[in-house]
């Protein structure tokens, strides 16, 4: 989902909404959850765009919660699929804010080179997610209730 705006060395976290903003976290909240990251575009999309991007870039024919497109140096695009995030938050008994925060942090870590393909990498990434979310006032998203 590469964008031209993020290929420049900019010093902000940009937020785009491709869905009505009702029920979607504010740009200020999304930026806060992204932290001190710079040169990042956060785009909140609907199911159709989420599915199209996942199909094109991951060859998976369904909408997924978050996609990350790194450009190097911690910069890149993060796409959040609102209907999937809402559905998952409900199913997991989490607040929408907590789930969005988790997915923004997850996406930012991907931009910074974290991965979860191997178990050891996944454990490292999860530890960092829990640490960052704790600093933001959210609990461990992996804790069983």
C-alpha cells in the first residue's frame, strides 16, 4: 500500500480515514499510540479496502486487522481495518481503544523490524508490545481472562 507521502523524510505521524469516523479512535489517540515514531502513515480502512490490500500484498483473500508496509528507518504505512478491529475487540472482550492501541503498537514494531515468524521472534515482539502498552496505560493483550 505504499504511499508517496511517506517516502519523503517527514517528521509526523499522518492519519487517514477511509471510513466514517464514528466509533473510530481520534487521530490524536492513534498518534499517541504510535509513540515517537516519525514518517508513518496510519490509514483506517473498511473491509473492502482491507481485503484488497491483503489479497494484493499477502495473497490472502480476506480483510485482516493490521498490515504494515515498511520503507526502512522505522518509516512506512500501517493499515488498520476498522470492521475487523471492532469484531475482534468484541470477541476478545477488549475495549476498542485497547485493541486499536495494541494493533498500532504491533504495526509500528513491524516498521522497526520486529517479526513473529519464529516463536522466539514472536515472544520478543510480544514482550515489547506489552511493555509499550503498559506505558500507555493498557493491560497485557495476551493475558487470558
